[in-house]
């Protein structure tokens, strides 16, 4: 099993000058440290307007900074919001490819829609349309990163003419695709489209086993890839605070993780928010009955001593989870405690999982190889008859168009031959 660390960049009130800067600088130090320890992935979200819960609105900037301080750790958008009102598809393709170039091919392209009202309506996105927007744009972004030129697109949610979207990524045909999943339906959707499942739901190993089984059975039976390649993987999140002493691990990590759950509920379930005024941390501290009570829950399983955390992770490995992602930065968890937990985990727990990971991964991919071949065949069959002849424009510069009184025309075969 592989391991990742995850960042929302939580910043509970009260906010003092310099705290946001320290939050980001500490996170970069943590990613750099995780890279030295051999942690596999660092995941960074994209959210907007979610005060205290997530101050991470430009993941591509953070990940680019992390890329220059690291050498091996995979850098994941966990996730990039793809509805066009958030980000134009061509801009996403350019940003992901650029990050892949500056990181020497370490990008994981996680995608999603978002589901917080304050976020969606802030960008005038209809919640009923967001899934269709996601589907339309992800497919086109993959084409932009892998086709030269991109032939253009006339869709329901965005349109653009033929252009060669540059730069192209290091990884071909494009970086591995993921999608955020919070329930069984999105797990099945990920499998059908050949995308890795980033499961941001806290489930126990018994439930995880069902999700893993559903995902891989659906992948084998029904997958028609949305991209130009498949990424059959399931990642699941858990809390994280490791110490030799259980009580100290809980003291260091439990409140921060409980705030993570409370703030999540505030924006997605039970809260009312007044921008710039609501104090979620104070509400959390003063309303313990509303805070998620997960002390004895499996979700708290990543908080404990070495034996407890090891047993918790082994349960996920045993049911076929490919990656566990740690939520170590939550609430007011302290930077130095996060580093100490990572040190202890990397020294005492991670090696026994990594020791068998290469063999496990090879065995899995050998088993999936014929199903991947069938999935790509289904993709090709679905495209048959849908490929239009490439009709490229000739686009004169504005100066030439004004001088010649021309607005542009379609490219002829002679034009194409002349510029080759």
C-alpha cells in the first residue's frame, strides 16, 4: 500500500497577522520532509471561500513550489475543480502540463465538481449541472494535453476553436486521472471511466472492502476510459497522529481532526455562514454536542500508538486499498507534532507496507492487463464514426487582418504542407 499526505490548509480563527503565511510555509516544509522520508504522495485541494476549513484556492501554485523542494514525491491535485466557471478547460490543461514539466513528471491530475453552496453559487454554478460540466470538461482537458493540435469543441458548457494547447506534459498521454468520490455511486462512476477514486469518505475496513470490490468488478466489466489512459486505483483518507503513547497521540491530533469534521459539516451539512463574520472555531469549541464524536470510531483509527495505527492501516491493505491518505493538518494541530508523527510512521510502520508494494502492484497490474486492453478497445469502438476530419483555421494576426481587410479562413492542404 502507498501513502499520501493531504492539505486543506485549515486556519481556525482568531486570525493573527502572518498566520496564513506560516501555514503555507509549514506545509511546504512538511511536504519536503515527507519526500525525504519516502512518503509517496502529497495531495492539495482547490476550494474557494471556505474560511477556516480550507484556505487552498490555488493548488497549482502550492504544488509548483513543492516541486522545487522535492525530488520523488508525487504531487496530486486533490482536486482541481473542472466546471468552466471555476477554471477554463484550456487553462487547466496548460497548468497541469506546466506543473508536470517543472516537477519532472510527478503530477497526479485529480478532478472534481465541489458541492459546497457558498463555493458553487459564488461562481454562479448550478448544482444540478455540475456533474455534467465535470464530465464534459475532463474529457476535453485530456484531449488538449495529448492532441496536437486540439481540434476544437462545441459543447453545452464551453466551446473553443481549434488550437494547439501548449505546453504538453512529460507524462504521456497525460498525467494519471483521479476523481473525488464521497459515496458508492461516484466510486462506480470512477471505475466506469477508468479513473482513480479519491474517496474522501471516512469508512471502516468492512465498508472499504465493499467499495474496493465494487470498483474493480465494475472496472473489469464496464470501463470505457474518459481519458487516453486508465488509472485503476483506490485511495482512502484517514486521520493521522502517531506517538509511542496513545494518550499523547490523541492529545496532539484528535481535536484537530474533530474540527476537520465539524468544519466540513458546517459548509456541507448543518451550518449557516456569513462571509467574513462566522467564527467556526468558536462554534466548534462551544458546541461539543455538534462536533463529530469519532473518538472510538474507525475514522479516528489513524490516531494512536504504533501498534494501533499499524493495525488500522493493515486492515485497509488487507481489503485491497491502494493508497491511504493522511489528514494530518487539521484545526490547530502543531507543525512540529506533524513532523514527529511523520518521522515515527516512516521509521516504524511504513517500511513493512512498502516492502511488499512493488510485488503487490505488479501482481495487480498483471491481473488487470487483459481488462485494460478490453477497456481501451471499448473506448476505440465508442469513438468509431465520431472522428471528424480536422478542419483547421488560418488565423491572421490583427495587424495583418486590418491591413489586408481579412478576418481569417479555413486551412487548406497547401497551407498545412507549407508550414510543416
